[in-house]
């Protein structure tokens, strides 16, 4: 989440110190290059409030009992969510477009972990119905067009399977842009992430809430849950100031959507 500089403090979502709104659009050829800052990003997000005490616990809570469930971690990064799901008994496969992040995931999960370099804009290298669940934590907001990606996620899910996804809240992304975009349009914006004194350009895609739900239903999913969760209570003592901000301001948005149980052999 990016730091806000153009809205009143009472409304501004609180973001990490290493993120800021870019003053110029990012070069598409250089943006979102996780390989260039994989180690630093993994270290920064390992135990911070936004990832370790908010984003990941919320996904885990929405997933519920995952023992023996086959789960695809789409955009697994360095593997902290995969590890948490595996510790709860899931059989986890991870994919990410960054080979650098996957190298860190393999270090965490072991040489026998099922990890694949995959761009989520492309076809997934798995059979139809291969998974019980797909988790996509903070990844869809990098994609301009959700259609092909959601279609592939639905394909690799069994009938009754779930997609559990989180993304930057569209209301927050609308607030942080100056000038304000057309809320009803799908628009991109740039940010800069700074690690060890070096800045890295990032590009995100914001779409209105109805476009998100429309994309899920167009891909054949049924909406089960929309969640705006609270941070893990354990963060209250560890990060008192950040805990209050995260508990009272918008940050991420979470969905659980399901493949209809009768979806086998049908696109209905």
C-alpha cells in the first residue's frame, strides 16, 4: 500500500515507509521487476504488520480448514503464505513470474517444493480440476485484464473449488491518485518502492468494485464472501500506532469466490 500525500490525514490509508506515489509514470519495461529487489522485499514483508499481521492472516482465516486440500498459491513470492498453508496440512503448489522470488521460496520450502515460474497472464501448466483452492494474495492488481487469468484459475479448480483473493482496495487506489481518475474506468498508476536507498518503479491497475465482481462472475465463479478484515490482534502490542491506523482505515479487499459444484463439463 502506498503512502498518501494528497488527502486529509483523517482519511489517508497508512502505507509502508518504503512505498510512495511516483511523480512520473513507470516505464512498463522496468516496472514490477521483483527479481531486482527480491531479497529486500522478502525481508521487509516477512514480519511487518501489513503482510504478516493483516494480509496473510486474513487469507488463512478465509481458507479455514485446509488439511489435505490441494492449493495453488498464485503469485506466491518468497513463499510465506505457502509455508503457512502447508503447516496447516495443505498440499501446496506455488507459481510466480519472478525467478528471484521463487529461489527464496525454494530456500524456505525445500528443494522438493512444487514451484514454477509462471506469468499469470499465460496459461497455467496444470490439468483441469487439479486444485481444491487457489489463493491469489495481492497479485490481481498488477493485471490490466483479469479475464484470461480468472478463466485459467477456474479451469484448474475442481467443481466446488474456491478462489481466495486479495487486492488493493479500489476506494484507496482512487483516493491516492491526483488528479482523481474516472472512478468507473480501469486505470493504472505508478509508485516507487525504495529499498537500501534504491528506488524501483511499480505499476498497479485500479478498477471499480463492480468491475471486480463482474470479472469473477464472467469467469464462472459465484461470489461467496467480500471481506474488509481487521488486523491480527497480536499486532496491537507489536505495532500500536500502525494497528490503530490499519484498524480504522481502508487497506486491502478480500474475496472468496467458488466454482459451482455442478460445473463439471459445463460453462454454466
